[in-house]
C-alpha cells in the first residue's frame, strides 16, 4: 500500500509524556497509565523565519496544551482512536499545519513480555474545508495583582492585535470583591467581544498562553491572579467537555460577569432562551445570595495600530493604549 510521506519544513514535538485512561480493559479506565506522543507538524516556516514573528507560525506550546487536554481528560479504547483524535484536533485548530505525522506509544500496555512500548503511527493531511464561519465570542478579563488597569489594557491589546481576532467592543472595568475564602485584594473585571473563525479549543489554548505570558499561576482555586481570561460564549455553540464548557456555566451566578457583559451584549440570547439583561435582572432579584461589590471604573482604551512598526503584529506588544486614569489616581 502506497501513501504520501510529508516532506519539507516541520515543527517537532518529541517525547511528550501524558497520563491517561485509554484502553479496552476495565482496569485501564480506573488505574490509568502513561502515554508518550511524538508529533511532526508540516508547514511553511519561511514567513516566521523572515519576520521573526510568533504569529507567522504555530505556537508549539499551544499544540502541547491541546494534546495534554485531550490525552488526560478524554478516554478512548484504542490508541488508534486517540491518535486519530489528536491529529484531527491539530489540523482543525492550527490552520497553518498542512500535514501531521503522529506517533502514540503505550509503554505500560497490559501485555505479558518484555518490550519498550506498543505504538501506532499515522500521517494525516489537511482536507479542503469550506471557508470558516466567523462568530461573536465574549471573553471575561480579570486581575487583582499589580497594576490592574495596565494589565487588563495590555491583555486586551494583546488579543486585539492577533490575526484572526477582531475586537468589536469592550466594557468598562468594574471593581469587585473576590470570590471564595482566600484573602486577597479586589478584582478589576470586564468583558470584551470579538469576531473570529477560530474553534473554541483554539481560542481556549490561546487565552491560556496569554495568561502565562502575564505570569498567571494556577495553584490556588479562586486565588489571586495577575490575569484571568475566561470564554463566556462562542456564538450559539454549546460545549460540555472536560476543560471547556460553553457558555460558561457560572455566568448566571456572577454579577461581576453579567454586569460588564450586559454593557456590551445586553440582548445576547443564551441556550435557555434568556438574554443577558434577563439573567442580570434575575440575579438582582436574589442579590442577598451574592457578596459582590460593584463599582464602575470607566477606562477608555483606544487601539490606534494593530501591528508593530515592522508589520509583524506579534502578540503582547502594546502599540497604543490610552486610559482615562491610572490606578491610584482616580
């Protein structure tokens, strides 16, 4: 049987070690075991080489995060199915990738005998796809460490300068009391609307990468954060998967989300048929259940240029931001 073997430029991710619960035996679904993944992504690397720009290539950290989420949160009976799902996800979420060679190894396979690993290796190519449809997405932004205004402004600019994300509107910044029992300072929160053809998973890994660039640590639940980015909705999609729920399941119970969301998308209709405005009204009727202090701090942010002077548009370099005030000078 003949098959094409991809050639040329590639990005390699080798020796990725994950822990998952894949296998046909019942005990494999309970005990779990390690899985090793090698991946080669085939794409034209010349633009990134000439521009020295991350936005002109595929971020291998985002690919790693996508694979990590799939291997460790989903379950397949065969490593063939796992490999197929990983390849499909990479081709869907990273449109620059033209082909992928993927090897999945099972070093602890329940087989009597001495061996290094049982493995499958597949090669998959991008198939012609219809033009992706753009949709509106809402992203919540929050910060309660450092210069919160500067952090939120820079994060918003970082997202707005990414090719594939178009900023439609952003709310005021609202100062709110923290949720949970962890002692910490007040948050500044807001919501931004974008248009994009990205998949929800690609959007998720991008937001997580931006959080990491701003020093986000995921060590304490409801703990202090330099930057917190959450997907509130992605068009009319409904997703309930490990690691990603859309619309965000806590929207209806969080005033610090609903108030800024109502400012930019008051008539957005959620799957239960209610609008943002109606969800906020229902929240107001049960205000005694919430310990949230809302204080509007309007910050005027203007993005004059969406690229560097060299035209690269690399993420997280602030081109032009104006704020009406800085923190501590209200």
